[in-house]
C-alpha cells in the first residue's frame, strides 16, 4: 500500500506516504532522504525553517544520480512566518538549498506573520519576551502572494498548514485558488475530525504530521493501537500510519533510522472496525498536541479554546 497516491485539487498526484525531515539533524538527513528514495519513497516533506534543506537537497541529488527523474519525486516545502510578505524570496531560498527548479507543493507553514525585521531572522521576540508578530500583515494577504507565486511555476501547487476551520473559512472568503492541502498534526490523540471533514468538503487534502506522536511518543503503548497491531500482525507504527491512509489523508513520518524508514513503508489496509477503535481513543483520552509553538495567537483549534 506504500504506493497509494491521492489526487490534489490541481489534478496532480501526491504519494500517500512521505518522509518528514523536521529535527533530522545535519549529518543525518542527507542519508535519510537518499535511503528513503532508494527504498521507494516518492515524497519528501521539507521546510525552510528546519534549517536542513541543503542536506535534503543533497539526498535528492543522490536520488537523481541513481536514476530517479525529477517528476518521479513529490517535494513539499513551506513558507516561514517571517517571510509572509516576501513569499517568492523565501521560496527561492528553499529552491536554491534543495537544488530544484520547482517544488510540487508550497505550504504556508503557520497562519502567523512575524516581523521580517525583528531581532531574529526566524523567531523574533519583542523586548518583553513575547513573539514579535507582524500585525500590519494578514495571512490572507500572504495567500494572495502565494497565488502570485503559483503563476511563476516555481511551485506546482499551494496549500496551508496548521489551519483550523475558522482560519480556513476566513482564507476561502478571499482566495481565488483553494489550497491543495492542509498539513495538520494528526494522530489518535488529536483526530481533528472537524478539520478533516471540512477539508474533504472543500477538496483540500489533509496531510497528517507527527503521525507517530513525534519524538518520545506515548502512542506506541496505547492499548487499542497495540490490539489493532496484534490483530494484523504488524507494529503499532504501521497502525498509526495506516490510520491516515484509511481516512483519505497523506502521512509524513520522520525518521533518520534506515530500518525505521523501511518499516514505515509497511502500510496496510485497516477495516472500518479498526478505524472506529482508533477513533475511540480520543473519546477517553484528552486532546494532546505534541507541536504547539508559543506564538501567542489563538489559532482557532477547539482544543485550545
Ligand atoms: N507543518 C508543520 O507545522 C509540521 C509540524 C511538525 C512536523 N511536520 C512534518 O511532519 C513530519 C513528521 O512529524 P514529527 O517529526 O513531528 O514526528 P513523527 O513522524 O510522528 O515521529 C518522529 C519520531 O518517531 C521516531 N520514529 C520514526 N519511525 C519510527 C518507528 N517505526 N518506530 C518507532 N519510532 C519511530 C523518529 O525517530 P528516528 O528519526 O530517530 O528514527 C522520531 O523520533 C516532520 O518531520 C515534518 O516533516 C510538520
């Protein structure tokens, strides 16, 4: 099932499984990307702010050297918050590091414009220690800039990440291009069903990030997950990743460990009973976000109200 693909609202195909690269350290991520491509991954998830796109590019280059064509690989990267008013500039920086002429999908990383001239290039702070937000600029303006960049051909599709339903509603009021994808934290402790349903209705693909529960995850020990794993004679990790494909979402586990990169390709078809049992976890377990930076902004997620 690792070769499952979904169709974006642009008509392009996106592989259901991609390799995540957040917190993949320099010295590790080039090998991770090149190993993933060697064993059959066709989709790499990067971001400017991960600070490792040159190494990701090195891994891609090894894949091309071994015979893969650019059109065989789906590459996603993301616009960082301090670049909201300089979208093309940020995309150009990513393209240069990645060694590419275009990416397949460019995402607004967070709907949070930050001061482009603050005391730090990525995470500026005000003198009182709070995040230095760009209050003169809105994420809907950013979207307009992303629509312009789409026309340059430097990205084949544009999308968003970390968008709640109210933020998407606001964006769609102004948008002429509907986002192709919304990349959100997604796992049985945080199914975010309201966003999944809304995006399905609007033709926006969900990509599940932190699907394993990120580093040091407690999800592997969860009883229901272990039971579904036992039923199918697979690992809990396989169950966690297959859950998203069963829901119609793409999924981007991160690993720099060759054996895990391979292990994470073993997606299986879960039946409706399995999905129901995984859905039930959030009914007894409080919502748990592993990734929620202290931006000081209400992002509209129900579990954070
Ligand atoms: N848009 C956003 O704001 C956003 C936010 C967060 C993440 N993301 C994207 O989503 C990707 C995935 O999320 P994530 O990195 O937070 O977490 P994740 O993929 O849920 O978990 C990664 C962690 O699980 C370990 N791991 C991987 N495969 C495993 C397996 N089969 N068994 C046991 N442990 C395993 C990895 O260790 P090793 O690497 O040591 O093997 C790493 O510590 C990111 O890398 C990034 O590309 C996007």
